[in-house]
C-alpha cells in the first residue's frame, strides 16, 4: 500500500520553521547504503521475517526529513497521514519464531532499563507499558519486582506476549480503561512512531497517580542531524556504522526527538524532567548474523555507549536516549491548549 502524505508542523512545539536535512534522493541513497551495510553482515538465505527492524521497517522510507529551528525535533515533512498508521501496525505480524527471538535478544537490555526505572522513580510499583510488543520489558520488569500491563495495537504480537503469561491490552493507550491509575507509564521505542505523541503523553498523564512518572525511550534526532552530513565525507564509514548499527540510517521513524524537544513537550503537558540518559539501540544480532558481525555490533555499541553522555545538552553522540519526567501537581498548560 502506497501511503498518502500531508504537510505538518513540529509535533513538539507546534512551530513550522524547519531546515531540510535530507531530500527524497538522499533518503533513497541512505536506504541503499543500509541494505548494503546489513547484506554483508547477514547469513545467506535469511528469511524475510528476520529482516524486520534491520533493513525493513513498518513505515516506508521518508520523502524528506527536516529539523525544527525552534526546538530541534527531527521529523518527516511531508508525513504519512495518521489514519494509515493503525493499519500499518495492526497488519505487521512476524512469525512466532521471530517474536520469540526478539524477546530473548532484547530481554537483557530491558533488565537494565527496569533497574534504571527503579532507581529514578525511587521504588517499585505498578505501570503501563505503551508498545509492549514482544513482552521483553514486561518480563524484565516482573523480574525486577514491578507489576506492568502492556498496551499495543498489534494483535499478533499481543497474542504472543499473552502466551508468556502477561496482561496486554489490544489498542492504543487512549482506549485503555480510564479508571486505571498507575505509578509509571513507560513508552519505550514507540513514541517516535505515533501519530500524536502529545496526545499519548496526555493520556499517560490521565493514568498516573499523584507523583507518577512517564518514561520514554526514543531515537535521538540530534545524533542523526550530527552524523548525516558526515556520510559524504572522509568519515563516511564511521558515520554509516554509527547510524546503521542503531537503526538511524534511512530514518525509519516519524519523529527523532532530542532531549531538548522532548523536555519541551513533556513540560508543556505538566511534567518535570528528572533524568535524561544517552544510550544505544538494543542488540539485534541473532543466529542469522555472521559471527564477526555479532562481535562488531557489541564492540561498536560499547564504544558508542561510552561517549553517549557527552557532546552537549542534546547528547549528539547518543543514537538513543531515555527521559524520565514526574507529574507536577498541576500542569503548566492543559493538554490540547
């Protein structure tokens, strides 16, 4: 299905002034470079399902990528119409084998996230994970003493996750039981793909008990903006690996939040940021990855992780970041205003 598009403004601050980062032609070149990068690192005969989240993604490659001049958000403009997103993710249905492999591969990384969440929040409690997918965080959170419920629009992923014994709701957060109040709403690897990030954060606020916290994990648009110009110079190999190993090459997201733009958005909705941490993409190597490439991934991500916290307020060396924000007593601006 070919998507339809519309012009848009910044989802974080609402402004429309933006600088162009990538044209349609340059995005095609990025996607070709991404395929070349992973083709060398994958075993021959890899099933198509195992190409997902490496070289194939739920959303089409962007036509054009821009960066907001006011808050730094990186986003597609034009952007796919919101009405098409639900169908894209509801139709996405990898095999049980793929889902199980993703669950096992990601679980260790999510254990570290569960530990950070406990440290930042100050105790264990109850939560909702938006975009629970294969249940890797639900498992890690349970092991860490949390009680989390999952929310996801993918019915096939939810069936798999329920088979592991977890409670998962079909649909977006906005359709979840309005009477449920929790300590934390976690939105890992998901906010950047939503049609209305501000609307989802507003819904998260409604589900939080007093003193509750929202935690997000998103691809860092500041890193993409910093590394992309290097793709055409003497550091092209370094920049390509930096981006490709972290699913930023080809920009398969609607939004590349930065710490600054994410802070601006959550503060507008009545949250106070307590912690921001730069990070790398969760491991993706599996049995279809060549052995040397699996080692390469560990080494590269370890090196990037070592410098992810430096470079300025927007952490331009960090491909991903996590942001933890606590609910204020009263919002500075009411959602939707």
